[in-house]
């Protein structure tokens, strides 16, 4: 899949792909006559036949419009900033599962710190990861990434949401059994390596968040890549988070929680 401007596109019209996307197509050796999928990253897609391909520009004729159906219930993932590249793994998982928005939360116990230029760099890196992941799984909507955000900002997002859940070991109910609204934003909060502080937890609950469990165990980011970890959480597919994805990937977005 390649990102392009699809404004005004219709069957038979020509779409021009430029910049990094054209270079990517060149690296993949996309040639004239091949059929490709185009997206504007906002839910509009088109199937097109390549008419010319160069290193800096690719042209294709639209053969079919393929918009993604509007989703009444949108998931917002609040991911506490983890160390090293684990945040990118979380962004990848959230994107594959169809998250509409991903917030990088600067929690009190986050090992990683993102301020000033470092925060800008993290924002760009996470957004690039979301874009690459959306392209990889052919998802027409690229989630918006906002990072870093403060605890106060997360509380405001929770307050405005239709429902919000904090993944926490103190919860008594499985996330699969908690009620989900049919429409609106559903916020999922995932804590840092050191766990969510009592002050943060109290602020989120005061804003309207509920606590939810996904396992009787405390899970680590690295469990995302382990098949047995996915199996433990496969029953969570019924929460609706998986959208059109396979049930076995349900654990990916949820297994990135890390409570101490």
C-alpha cells in the first residue's frame, strides 16, 4: 500500500505518488502494469494500475475506489513511555488492531523521558511506525500519534471519552466482561514498567476510568512476541478491540501493559 493524495480521485483518473512513497515503490521494483493499493491515510482507498514508475514519481490509473467503512466506536490507546524501542512495538500492535489514536504518556514512573527535542523526535518516530504498520497490514486509516502527553492531558481525554479502562492488577473484572459503548471513543490506558502511581490512578478514576484485567499474571512488553502470551489473551477478541484483525493478535495491544 502507498500513501497518496486521493482528493477528487475517481475510476479512470490518474493519481501521482511522489516523495518517499515513490522511492519506496522504486525500491520494491513496482513496474508498469502492476496493480497497487493507494490510501490517503484517512480511510479513503483506491485500487490502481501503474502506468509509469520512476525513482521520484509513480503514476497509476484508478480502477476501483475502496473506502474503509466508518467505525462508530474508536479506540484510543494511551501507552506510557517505555524504555528503548518497546514503545514502537506497542505502536505497531495498536495500529495493527485498528486504534484510531495513540497517545505517548509521560507517566511518573516512566523510565524514558521525552521533553523538548527528545519529545519531538519520539513523536516523529512513533508516527512513522504507525504509518509503516498501517501500510504493512493495508489499513486505510493511519492512527494519529500524540506524544508526549501529561497525566493531566490523559485525564482530560478520559473525561471526554465514552468509556475508559486502565489495565491494572488491582482490577477485579476482566476487560472482556466490562461494558463497551456502541459509539464514541474508548480509551485503554497501559502503564509503565514501574506501574501506575496511586495518584495517577486516582486522577484517572476521578475522570471516569474503570480498572480492567486481561490476565491473572503481570505481563511484560516482550510477551507480545511470544505465542503463549497471545494465547492467554485470545479470549479478549470479543471486546471489539480487534476490529477486523485475527483473534490471535488481540493479545498484542493488551500484552504491552507492564505493572512493576
